[in-house]
C-alpha cells in the first residue's frame, strides 16, 4: 500500500490500514476557536482526508494568544477561509470545506438544519462551539443522525492542561459549562450518551476585566493556548483512536 510520505511516521505507529482509513474519513469541526482550530490542524496532520470547517467569525487580534489561524497577517479574514488555506498547505490532497456561517437550529429545526450542514454525510462531529443553545442543537443533530460526536466543554479560566479529562457527558464534574449542558439536555428530554473533553480544575479567579465592551457582547473570560490546544488535540486523538480501533490504552 502506498503511503503519503507525510504520514509514514503515523503508519509506523498505527499501521497502514489506519492511515488509509483516515484518508477516507469525513470530519465536521464546528467552532474554530482555541479548541476547534487546533483539533482541525491535528486531524489534517494525521491524514484525515475530508474536513468541513464551520464558523461564522473573523480573525480578531484577541485570538492571537490561542487560535492556530490567528496571526498578524490574517486579522480580519474569515476564520474558515484562513484555516482552510493553511490546512491545504499541510496536505494538498485533503478536501477542505469552509462553511462561514453560524450554526443554529432555531429557524429551520434540527433535522433540516443538520441536512443543510451535511451532517448526515459526516463520519465524526467535533463540537467546539461556545454558544450553549447552538451546542445543544448540534448534540441533538448528531444524535438524530446517529453520528459519533466528541464535544469540548469549558476551557476558559483554566491554566493546567494536565487536568483535562475525557468522560461521558453525564459523568463530568467540576466544569460549569458541562453542568449547563447537562441541564439543557435534560430540559430537552435528551438521554443519549457522548464523550466530552473537560477540565476538573477549579476556574481561576482574577480581578482583571475588560471595562469597555460593546453593548450586547457577552462577558469575555481569560483563556490560554496550553489548555485550549490540548483540548483540541485530545478531540482529534479520539477520532484517530476510534478509526484505528484503539479507543482506550491497551
């Protein structure tokens, strides 16, 4: 079997069959912030052959401390397009689909929205969305179409990447966002299971704040790349291990 030279080291670890399977794997990454952007890069560097990038936002200077697509040259560009260009430079054979829009099922309903975003055609769904309602919509959409979902919980106000864990959503602890997700899912009558990445570190307290904020913009919380990028890498690892059949350490 011919292996792309860029993935030979991976083949030595997982076997050429896994590399071939990854090249046929289709992953949708929702949210290209400090978690999702690094997850997307890790997936492409691991030979995933088809990736869809979903995010409505543009690169802002405040993204530079934690998002892989954010540089002094990319400020103002659409995150999806900037990251798509970078990923194509890493692996020109990868099919990269940028979708620059906000994910919400509020207007068209879960099933129609999922079809519009091609969720039925995905093998894996990565949830790195910040908005709680959109997050819940995506979880329900993935479940409706029986898709494997890996979801990131809250990484803001966390400093220690060694406190990151994976667990079923119903077995998480110490994460305020995970608690809100569980509560939201219960209100919607959702009883399914899916794996999440979360931190059990107690959120850091700080006196620092952004005093001037445009009206209607949510409060800004501090975050650091060592935590967000680690969460993204763990999400990518879940996909790679699932494709390889190595879901847990053996």
